[in-house]
């Protein structure tokens, strides 16, 4: 849980006004956008990733997940030792 919290704190912003502005625009605009891209993670990771085929998206996401999440749950650690 601490690793998850650390990851969120590392990538998340404390500026919630970006989200509020996007909601406000979506509700009040005559022609709202289909998608609102908020944050640097969306701009530099999710948007370019969305142009790739699904299989490649899954492969890249899996590699990043394995690289960033090196800890295993206790049950899997026991199985790995045996």
C-alpha cells in the first residue's frame, strides 16, 4: 500500500482546479469535447499510447508495471522462495 501511495504522490498533482475546470467546461459548453486530457501523464503517456495497437499497448503497460512494481504480495513471495 505504501508503494501505491508513493507512486500516486510522485505522479499526481495537488492542483485539482484542472479537473474542476474540465468538468465546468464539459457541463457548460455548447459543444463539449469527447475527452478531456488533464495532467502531464495523459499528455506524455496515455495519449501517445492510445495511437498504438492494443497488443502493443498491453505489452508496454506490462513492461512498465513490472519495472515499477517489483514487490510481490506475501503469498507470492513464499511461493517464489520454494
